[in-house]
């Protein structure tokens, strides 16, 4: 027995290096400290607190790159209400002729918000787009769908085809106006992508950025935009679109485009009790807590994330949106021998402000509204 104990002790001692590894300890992906930072960064990080937004889903996207910097339930499938009309407008602009004359049928008259159409009115397709996007006319949406698609059902099929083309994996349409319907849903992330795509069309941008429009057709229509944040001087940035929505199921929802100093963000808040307040809070947070950095500098000097690697392959993207504290204090220095392990990391640690930093190989740093409105 004594000999056995001695042999066991010798074997155990000799096996210790094999059990614990060689060399000094280092961070790996499973370590609990997700993003070690420098002491000098702590004051900036401590002051960087995201707002509390009472919404079922919310998101902030950098419009230039499409990079999401903040999200809560971004992929959750929710009723989109009249934000649906962004896709209706996309299809109409891409498939229709804005000068086409449309005779209004009684079939187009449905519940909810309205452009004010009457049976027998003669309007152009462009007139209908203004009437759908400003006062959120469900009647205008129905007229657009029937005219451009040949029927409402065929038009909705085209909407879903476009959603697939844009990679909107959590979106499915059943109607062109957004009234509650089984199987009709989208997500905050998909709405942000949809908005970003739509804003690349100058006519769409013109329409959603207009507060008031007078349409002269067989009758005159005075159309007021439901988006009360347009050019709101109390905001930290200028809002120039996109669309509001409300139904009992969806709650109060909004997608907005906001611009300051030539930088554009897209904010989406779904299922809120006050869409203007929710969107305003996110806009203020975005422009006070984030900044933009030259893409080359961000990629080569500051941070390395799998998402940035994807952006870098797109030569049209010149800058990237990052938290202000990250721009002020570099935290990850990339050398040629590190890039392989950093960029192939299977896991990313994400701070509350949306910045994702990879850790690999032991290297880690740091009202009263009618449905449809």
C-alpha cells in the first residue's frame, strides 16, 4: 500500500502540467469577464446608459452601413400596422407608373385611416402614394394594390417576393395596408432594413419627408403627415421620414429616419404607449452616445468584430457607427498574426450599447389614432 501511494504521488505530480496547460493563464472565450477595459474608459462607459424604452421591440441602425448598434427583441415577429405601407410604396414605385390614372371603386373603402377617397374619384398613382404615406390612407393602399398588382392578392404576393429579396426573414404580408390580420407580421430589424432600402428611392424620400401636401385631382385633397416628429426642433437631429402605425394589436409604432451632420440613422419602435417619446429617446441616445469612424481606421486600428469584417468587404461603405467611448479610447489592436483568430471567433460579447467585441485565443479587449395611422 505504501509503495502504491508513492507511485500514485509521483504520477500525479508529473501529470500536473498536462492537466493545467503550459505557460501563464490567459483569457479564453468561456471566461466570465466578457469585455475587459482600461480604467481610463470607465467614466465614459459608466455615463453611456441606454434609455428605458417601453416598447415590444426597438432598434437603432446606421443607415450608411446597415449596422445595428442597439436592439431589443429586434427579430421578434410583431404586427407592423401601417408601417406595412413602406413595402406597399416600394412595390408601387418599382412596378407602377406614377402618371397612371386610377378610378376609385367602392371595393377600396375599408375601415381605419383614410385619404378621403370617394367612389368615382379619378387620381394618379402618385396621388395615391401621397395619400397612403402621409395620412396613412387604407383606401389609397387598396387602390394602389388593385391597380399595380391587377388584384390585391396578386399585389400582396409581390410584396412578399420583395421581402424575400431583401432578406426580411421575419416578415410576411397578408394585406397592403397593415390592419391586423392572421399571418401578417414583421420585426423591428426587418422594418429598419425595409426603410433603409426604401429611402434610397428619391421619390419615396420626398413623400415621407413632407409634412403637408395638396393634391389636385378630380377633387382636391389636403394631406397632413401623421409623423409629428418631422423637423421637430426639440430633437437632437432632423427627422425626415419614415412611417407611423397603430392598431389595437400592434399598439403605437413608428419607423423614423433622423439626420445630423450628414449622418443618418434609422430608429424603429414597435408596440409602444407613446411612439414619439420612444423614438425621440432613441434618437437622442444614438447621437449623444455614438459617433462615426473612418472604416479603414476602425478595421485596422480599433476594433475587430465579425460584423465589421463583413462591412469591410463592401467598398461603398466609408464609415462605421461606434460608441463614443470606443472611438475615444482604442481597445483592440490588430496585428497580422491576430486577424485570423479574431475574425473566425464563433462568439461575440455584446455590450448594452450594441458594440460587439470578439474574444479569441486569449485576446480580449474591450393618443387617439384610427387603425392604420
